[in-house]
């Protein structure tokens, strides 16, 4: 999951460096945020050994 976070931040940084439109940068940022949230929800509730829940 760390790779996804850093990869998404790197992609957003590259989009900012290339001076793409603000919508592209925000779209990439929100896509990474949603993906990380879904993966975190799966990670927290996916392991029966942890016995964690929301």
C-alpha cells in the first residue's frame, strides 16, 4: 500500500511539474485517495486474526 501512496504522490507531482491542468492534478489526487481508502478498509476488515472492525 505504501507503493500506491508514493506512486500516486509521484504521479501528482509529475502532473504539477508538467503544468497540466488543475483538473488533471485534482483528479489524480482524488483517485489515489479513494484507492487508498478502499485498500485500507479491506486491510482493516480483511484479516480475521486482527479482529478489527470499523
